[in-house]
C-alpha cells in the first residue's frame, strides 16, 4: 500500500535518523503506538500530528537501566519519586527506565515487587520495568526467582557490600547458577565489604570525617577485587554477569580480559565516572557531600580509560545510577561523619546531553555508538529489544528529536530533578532533546511537559541477550 493511502497518528518529517548501525534522512509514520512506516518521503496530509525534524537527529528513545526512585537509604528516601523522576527523565530524552525493587530481610521477592509497583502505579510519564534486588536468599527465594523470570522479571541485583544488603559468595553462586538455567541475568554492585569496613572504622577512629574520606575508604582495589571475584564465580557457573556502575580502570581490565576470552561478562558505567574526578571532594565546606556515591569518583586517568572502554566496546551501557538526595536536609545527615551521608547523586536528565557533548562532539564515540550505549544495548541486554532500542517498523514509537545546535550552560534551574543541586553545574553542553515521544505520544515538546501522568506502562521482559 502506498504511504499516502495510510492514516497516521503522527508523522515525523525530514529528520536524520540514527540507529546503532545507520545514519540516514527519512520520515517516520506512527500509528497505534508503533512505527509503521519509514520512507524517504511520507505524505502527512492524513496524519493527526506532524513534527518537523529538519536539521535534527531522531534517536530511539533512551533507556536508563539503573535508577533508584523513591528508594529508602541511610535513614531517608531518594528525593525523586516515579512522578518527578520520570518527568526529569523525559526532559532528558529517556523513554524507559528500569528501577530496583529492593527486598527487605525476611521478605519475599513478590512482596518487594508489590511495594515498588505501588510506588510507580499511576505516576510514571514514561515506561518502566523492575530489577529485583535480593538481600536475603533461601530455597524459597530461589523458587521465586524461577517463577518471576517466567513472569517477566528476569534481572536481579546482588550487593557485594553495604551492611544489611550484601550477600556472600555462596548466594551469588546460587543466583548465577539459577539465572543461567532459567534465562535470567544477575547484576552485581561489586566492592569488597571488608576493605571498606576496615577503612571506614579506621578513618572515624582517627577523626577523619570529612566527605572526602568516603572516597578514600572505597579505593579502586576494593572494586577491582570484587569485580575479579564476581567474574570468576560467573565463569565457574558458566553464567552471564552484568556489572553495574563500573568506575575504575583496574575493574575494566578484568572485564576486558574476561570478554576477550569469550566470557559473557557485561558492564555499565555512568556519566559521573566519565566526567567528574575525585578533586570534587575538595570543594569548600560540606559541598564534597554532593559527590558521595558508591563507587566514588576516581582520579582523571580512570575517566580516560572508561572513555576508551566505551569506544572499544568493552563497556556496553551508560546508565545514571540516579539516586538523588537534597544537600540540605538529607545529605547533611552526615555533616558530622561521612559514613552517615546518603550515597547517591542526580543525573537522570542530563545523560544524553552530556554524552553527546563530551562523547560525540569530542569524537570519543560515534553517533552510532552513542545510540548503542544509551538505547540499543540496554534494550538487548534486559529483554526489551526490538520493541525498544531501535527505529524499525513494528517497534514502539519511542523517539527523541534532538537538536544538536542548542548550546547551554548547565544550572540547577535548567533541570527538573527534585533535588537542590546538580553535580554538573557549570558544564557547557551542545545539543538537547526538543521532543520526547513514548509509544507515539508526545511527553515533552519544546521544553514543555505535555504528557499525562500515569501514561507510562510497566514492561514485562524476556529474551535477554549477551552483547
């Protein structure tokens, strides 16, 4: 049937379409939440909505697979919930998030999911899914994992550090073996608990309580050792493994060595580990607390190594680990001691702009690699591809229209995250999303929120891929 005989809900005209493999100019026809036509020219006379994307890029909607919305931590709760957090995500060009449903001790995984579904229900402006963070393992939990993988919850997170959250190697091994057999994926927060515990207690005993001692208590060797151990346990189990928020070159070398040997090991990093260095902890007064996160910021040579890891394909994803806390009223719970500062920082809104500005524009990565690490790889790894993560006929009409000519200086006032600072204050960015479309519905247009609260849909996931 000829394009001009079809009725479209929306047509995007004259855009430069970018996927993980191609860059080309074409129109996109959308109907019933799906992309139904991609052609050099589509007659838009029958379209309900026409968007002119001349001189702009059209990317597949970005997918952030590491967020912490409305999450209890350190005696408080992360300041973005599923309403404010998904609004900020949409402003930044993200159309899908995967958040973490955190199991409490003695609680079933289904109970954790029930709690997180209640947090998100009716609030999200974009689509969402859940990983399950396991903190308490027994035979009943293993049986639950099998059942939940079949029900569309195939990814699980295990912590190798944090008192009350960490699991031992026995639990990690059992989870890897089960996930391998059932088609699931284990994600790990890899830091050595005992090294960190020793240093935290040592610094406090010595009266060293400034925020910078958070970073000094979590040296690269703590991450390096834990990544190495997790990779070897996964190798024994012959199971895929996904390492979250990798921050240092030593850990990257472990991942690279494993991948070069054909092991199904994957890893993400985050913008903060690509763009911010440990010098930030020396900011005046208590301001270093803005950057208290785990793992901490590293020295500048690690930043360059991570960029190289992205360029060479040894790092597959850039997510945000968005876990915001107000500096006043939340972070300052630790004003007398760094170990009481809630760990985490905002970042859900600026991921695309920062990666485009400091990755694509500086030629550290190509346009296609940019799309791969913010959309296509996350979709493939976590069971959303090709519904999400690409621009193809039959895929969800999740699209970002991105204007590369916009220049801005980052300020807190520019952003929509529910927090009183941004770690990227003063950064110069080139390029911003001017429209964010989720399943054919415009959520953000020309700097205005036009989407509907509760439009975001929960996503069941299957068919995870190793990339």
